[in-house]
């Protein structure tokens, strides 16, 4: 695995950990595509539990952008949470 991909993978895991601390379950899954509709990552509630589904077939950078945006949106409702947005810093 390349160093860049490891950084992205690490950043995604950091965000998933932050979501867990916020009591949000995050799952990366293969979202099935069919003719007639477009599949995308999203957030929902299942039996009262917040859940974020991330399409694992999208590039890591898009997964990170999506999850950091979702967590930032949640942070707006709770300013004491500290989520750093975006992609890992390049060396």
C-alpha cells in the first residue's frame, strides 16, 4: 500500500473513530447500483441509532470529504466537538 493511500486510510479511520465518539455508527459497504437510480453515501436513523453509510467503491478522498462534512454538520449542533475537516496533510 502506498504511503499516500495509508494516510488516507488512516484519516478515514480517525473520522470513523470520531463518529463513534459521537454515537454515530459508520459502515463502508458496497452500495448496489441498478438502472434508474443513482447510489450515494448518506446518513439515516435505524431504530433510533444514527448511521452513516459510505460507498466503499468511491475514492478514499471522496469518502473522507463526505464523512468530514457529515461530522462537521453534526458539530454545528454541538460546538464542543472538535472535528478537523478534510484530507490528511501532504508531507
